[in-house]
C-alpha cells in the first residue's frame, strides 16, 4: 500500500530540531517503516507520541501497534492518558492486553475505566488466559456468520463486518450457542452461487485448537495445515477467537530467540541488544557462566582424584581434551537434534524408548569408528598399544554416554514441563565433560591394572 498524505503540518517549529531531516517525509511512509524510524532514533516517549499525533489518526494507530512492547509501554506511562486512550482502544485485542499487562498497575488503573465498555470486557476476558497458551494470543476480531444465510446475504454481512475485523479471509459458521460447526474462505464465498446457503458450501471438518494449548503447538498446527488463521475453542466447542498467521510468526520468532539464548547459556530476555541495561545483561550471562564454572570444577576434582593414575602414565593427560571435546560435541549434536524435533512435533516424550534405541546404535557406531581412528593416531604418536586402547575404548564409552544423555535429557525435561533447550549448548557439554573424564580414568585404571 502506498501512503501519500499531506505533511505540511510537520513544519511546526516545535518539531524542528536535530531529528527534523529524518522525519521530514515520515508521514508518507508505511506504518511499519515509521515505527522502525522512531525505534532507531532513541527519542523520548513523549516525543514519539507527539510525532504520531502529527502524522494522522489511522496511520499513527497502525504505527503505534508496530512499535516494540517496551516502547509502547514507555509511551503509555509517559504520555497523556486521554491521548494514549486513542491508541489503546484501536489496538488489536490481543496486543492491547499484552500492553496493559506490561505497564505499571497505576497506569493500568488510570486508563482502564476510560476504555469503552466493549473493549474493556474483551480485555477482562482475554486477561484470564494463562500466558503461553492459545487463549492469551488470540484475537476476538473475527468474521462470524449464521449458517442459514445465502451467499449473497453473507457477502453483504461481511462488508459490514470487515472494517472492525482483523481478517475476513476465513468466515466461521456457528449455531445459536456459538458452537463452531463450519468454516469457509472468502474465496469460497466469491465463487459460490449467490442463492446457495452457507451450510451447503461450508467445510465441516474444522481445524481448531483448544484455548489452553501451548502456543508452540498452535504454530505447528498452522504450519502443518497451511492456514492463515486457526479458530480457538473452549471445552464445549464454542468459538472464543482466532489466532492469525502474523501472531504465529511473532510466536515462532520469540520462541526461536528464547531457545537460541538458552542454547547459548544466556538467560532469555526480550529487549533488543542495545536496549537491555548492562546490569541486566551482566546478570543474564553471568548467572549461567557461574553455573558452568561450578560444573567445570567437577571435572577438575575428578582429575585431582585420579592424580595417581596420571603419575603412572603421564601421556594420559595429553588426550583428555580429545576425549572430552569429542563427547561434548556428540552430546550437543544429539541434544540439538532432539530439541529441534520436539519443537517441530516430530517426536514427543512418549517416544523415549524409540529415541533410546536409535541413539544407542548411533553411539556405538560413532564410538567404534572414532575409537578406531584414535587408536592408530595415538599408536603412531606414542608407540603404545595400551594407551591407544585406553583412548579408543574411552571414546566408545563416552560417545555412547554423550549420545544417550544429549538425546534423552530433553525428553525428560519436556515431560516435566521444562524447556528442553536447557540441555543444548554449553550446559550439556560441561556435564558430559565430567562424565567423559570419569569414564576415561576408570577405563585407564582397569586396562593398566590388567595389561600395564
């Protein structure tokens, strides 16, 4: 869409400052571009509100909706209550609830009574749903028609509903109790004969999701069935709202970012990199690094306990990085693959046995192949068959342990409603290092005792 509105009123002297050149053509831009410019300029929230008000009503509302939740929150807390009411009332229901949840109680209590009764009731209804569920991200602005209407009547009704709906591509058919009984697309309506009833052309096999389903699962369903929106229902099949594809994209981005942060051993945070205070960034990274440091001390303790073994064969120390590094990499590989498969719905905690058998075979195969390679590498370097056997058997044992640990831990965490991404990356590698060193020295002690 191309915007070409009058921008002459931006010449107000109050707005001629260091940002004047940057905002000269602001009104002619798309709302998403306007929001991006405002975000990157790092100007005060009050200034953002003033600029939006000078842009024009409809575009300003769209641009405000595109701002990050942190900037929206700052604008709501710093801006004039009556002014911000215009923006809040015209937001999508799910976005409005997310914003009101983010602001301080005092700000929320001051603006809630001013919101129109219909929107206020929607806020209260959506507020009750637990964060991270389908109900918490759905919108109530959907097109709904009774099944007895003809196609001609339905199109006329749809024209009346369209200005107040987030999307009209899907039309949902319900009975008098709002129970979902069918759905059809706008395309179906356009190509159908005018005198046919909706009941005769609607799709009765409706793909829907319960209100308490996790948002990740909702994203998987929309992706699986190539939907632009999916209806949300209660336990009695009553239509509560819909989740649109734009919300799913946001969900996938947020979940992927959080998983990536956890895999990298960083406490998840939602702010952009430069907008997160250094103290909070220090905490996000430092808490995990401290935990990993304590875990690494376990490996050091194991080496100290086996100092006598090292004295008997000093060359054992040369291959500790080889063993621990290889098993750590193998464990991270397994954990990453299983976490990804869980996210895509390819496996569930109920597949524990199948995953165990598969990774058992893979661990033995990888251990055997890499163990054979390491034997010849060690023998050529040290001319010691005993040392070569110690390293080779250690790789078989540690790779098997790493594969099983990396693959099964995410399933266990998922079973207990914890984030499986915790097991990937530095955390799993550090744990498996300790396991690898323990196995390495135990195998060395046994082989040295009988063949040394």
